[in-house]
């Protein structure tokens, strides 16, 4: 994949991984469409990027599934095309399953899973018509391994793997590609914004998150995975990566280890 002159649409672009990825991609002679709910923060990111004249701002709320078709029309109108959609927007969770209300479970699925699927489905007919396209999806290591305090967050990320693995097989004939990017701990505000059992934000940063991968380094590795058109990539610390392989080959041992975790 040559990124030169490609139009790339990034959700969740106002902070964290999305912000860092936008800055890195702006150095590659790309045209960018930046989306999130926070328009003022998107404009700040735009000014941090190179060639801000090649960057468009498109506010978007992943909970408003019914708006996705009109958002796609607007996105295409900015530069006349969309080549890559980076489905990066989402929200995390920090609460025990028994203490989490069903409304919080629903909100996590509405944003992380259904919001991403709704936007993908809205753009898919355009990609099919063009006979090319590329979906990049930020999932999580917990999209492979469920851990304490993240039951529905893990479920939403597992669901993305199921959907996009299936989609990849269906749209291969149209030259449409799919890359699933699985972060481990990354030093972003995701844990501060994570939902607790009653739907309020945690408002504190996890120790593991604070000690995670720098988002700028993560963005560079994610960009390399996009260029190489990887089907699935784990960008994480050694322990998180080891967990993925332990799940595959030693699932009972991993289950025993996870029961002893107190990851908050």
C-alpha cells in the first residue's frame, strides 16, 4: 500500500491513538478526514498536522447510527474520494460485570461495535462501486483475551473481530482489504474516560495504561502495518502478546493466570 495522495478517514481522531496517527499520516502526502464528537479538539489536531490545508474536519457521533450514510456523503465530498477508513473511535470500561447496568453494556456495544459497523456498512457500497477500498479497525488485545473489569468492552472488541474477519472474506473479490490492529496498553486517556458500572467516567488513569506504549510510537507501528496490509497485528508489550499465544496453545493456564489479575 502506497499512502501517497490517499484520502484517509480516521474516527476517534481528537485524542490518543487517532490523534497520533493523524499527525504521522499527515507527513505522508495524504489527505485526511478527522472525525470524533469533539470538533474543537479536532481543530487542534488539524493544526498540529503537516499540510493542514489537506485536512477536513467531520464531527461524528458513533452512537447516532442513522447519521452514517449522510456522513459518508459529506466525507466523499471533501476530496472527491475515500481510500481508507480507520475505525478507531470507541470507549472503554472499568467495572465488574455484576456491577454494570445493562444500559452501560448497551452503550458500549452501540459505540464500539454497532457504531463501527454502521459506518463501515454506510461506506461499503462506495468501496464496492470503486472496486477497491481499505478498512482499518482498532480493536484491542482484549478482543482476543477477556480480562477482569472489561467484560462488555472485551465483548465489543471480540465482536469486531468476528464481523471484520467475515467481511474480509466477503469483499476480497472487490479488492477491499481489512486490517485489525490490536493495541495493548497505550498511554492515552482511554482509562480516564472509561465507563464504570453506573455509566460515569472513571476519571483516573490506570497504572498499566500510564506505563504503556507511547501513542506516537504506536502510531508509527500502526502506519507500518497499514502500508504492509497486515490482516491482523498486535502492537503491545511482551506480556500482552504472550497472552495472545497462551490463549491459543495453553488456554487453561491462561485462564488460571487471568483469575489472579487485578487490572484496574
